[in-house]
């Protein structure tokens, strides 16, 4: 048995006016609960330090940059890192990253229980659009503010396991999990901010949104025989609702814990990484069963091209 007692630390809404300091205080309170529950790994949401700012159209780059971190840990996040290290808890933390040479990414880091940043991931699949869209009920401007990630989908050895990261929209793409699955991933951590309605089709509400979320995460877990920890920022941010539905999913694709609120909430589960072994050695033994000679289109073609009529 190789257990990681994992705390999925869902966060309720963060309003535009709230400061990093306010938010970090809430995160430390969640970390205290994780410690009391015996966790050694805490998973926070995507863009955990601020409101989901890509819903706001901005033209002033200085204003855009005010949502980004230029260092991690920063002065504001140092207390969170210090508390996690004192507790011996590793972390997944999502934030907006501005690099020293001026690039902007939607990023997460993996921190070891000793307090070191051992991994970094930059979101590959950026949803939404880059210009103000009058046809949408609200904006989703990730393509405006972020560049696609440039680090691929690495995995890291930490806490006696093989851990990987992705961010929000990445969870809907089977390639995300499979690239990590091909490196033996045993736990995929991901944070998300998912609007509760479709800005382009109001009939698609929270039930459908939660269904597609669970479907994607459970399929990714099952088809790669891996744990998936999916953590929401949830609730109503300045009038804009985000779904909850934080999940801990086992390597059979079964949900073992799910949040019940749209507020700060902890899910905790002792995730035995050895439960991945059976699936990886049988139905999803990639080395025996995959047929890569038939998968070329996956990397040769981006969009669908229809056969001739
Ligand atoms: N943050 C994020 O990636 N959200 C997307 C919204 C999709 S609709 C533009 C998601 O996949 O949940």
C-alpha cells in the first residue's frame, strides 16, 4: 500500500475586490483542516489567489498584469508556503504567472512536503476567445490573457508516487491524461473555474456542466488507471456563478468523494497508489494493447477534416 492522504481544498467565490492576503488567510484555514485530517497533500483550485479575472475585458496591460504573480512564493503567498512546510504537507497551487521575460501563463506548481517547488505546469488547452464577444452572455478571455503552456505534460516523483498536473479545460481532453498515462502517472491533480452556464447556450446549465465535468474526469481516471483530484473554485463571483463538484476519483473511475457546497470545503481521502497497478497491468497495459500505428492522426491533424462526399 502506498497511501497519500489527499485533501481537495475547494474554495468558494473570490470577489474582484478581495486581496491576495484575504484569500491566503482562507487557504491557510483550509490547510489547518487538512493537517487535522492527516493529509500530506493539499490540492487548491486553478487561479486560486484571485477572482476568475478572464471574465473581465481589459485593454490596459498594467491592469492585466495586476492579476499575475511575478514570483512564487511571493510576499503574499509566503505564509501559505511556510504553513504547508511546517505541517509537512505538499501542495498543488494554481495561479497566473508572468515570467521575467514578460510571458503570461495559467500555471500550477507542485510543492513537496519539505516546501520545495518540485514541478511546474502551464495550461495547454486555453478555452474561450481573445476579443470582446458581443454574442456571449459573458466573456471568457483566457486566449487574450494567457499563452498556451510550453512545458507539455510532465510527471514528477513525489511522496513515493508519480504525480501529474493539468488545469481546468485540460480535463476535457483525453490527450491530457494519456500523455501522463504514458509516463505512468498515478495521480493527476487539477484545479478548475467552470462557469455554471454556457455563455453561448443558456439552456446548458449547472446540471449539464457538472455532468460533463464528472464524465471527463472519471473517464480520464479509468482509461489511464490513475487517481484524479479535481478541485473547484465555486460559487458566485461578482454575479457570475461557478460550479462546485470537486471530486476525488479512484483508478476505476469511481467517485470516492465529492463536494456538497459551493464554498470553502475540504474533501479528504487516503489514496492508495497501488490501486493503479491492476488497471495498468491488465486492460490498460499500454505496452501490450496500444496500436500506435493507427494513431498518427492524433498528432498530425488538429481539426477534423471530413472524408470526400
Ligand atoms: N477555466 C476554464 O478552463 N474553464 C473552462 C470553461 C469552458 S467554457 C469557455 C472549462 O473547461 O471548464
